[in-house]
């Protein structure tokens, strides 16, 4: 059985995701086999917030040169954008970065 920390791997820290954090939208890298319901429950369990909506994307790994070989590929991963409800508190991890 997967724990909440197996579902949510790490936060995505970019300019675009930090701008969305002011609107209570947060971006995370999640497990590739996790569905929206599992992601919402994991976020609620870890951060103690109320999730309104979860959007997910399967991100393709970039093609990169690997030494003398012509090309390799970075691993594929899954991204989740989590929107919190209006009455929910914010996620404190993102507070000092905005």
C-alpha cells in the first residue's frame, strides 16, 4: 500500500508555479501511477488542507546527449496542479518563496 509520501514526490518550484501559488494553486511531481483521488487525499493528509480540484499531466522526458552515444532520454514523470478551496489554509512550504 502506498503512503501519502509515495504519491507526492516533490514540489515544482518555477516562476509560473510561484505566481499561481498566490491563487492557492500548487504544483507537485507525483507518482506516475497515482490518480487524481489519491493525489488529493495525499495532499490533504500531508499539508492539512482542503483540495477543490486536481489537474494532471504526463510529462515526456527530454532527449539529451549521454556521453559519446548519440542520444538518451530523461525519465518520464507526472505533474499535478492542485487547487485548494477558498476556505482552506495555504501550504506553508510555499509561503516564503512568493
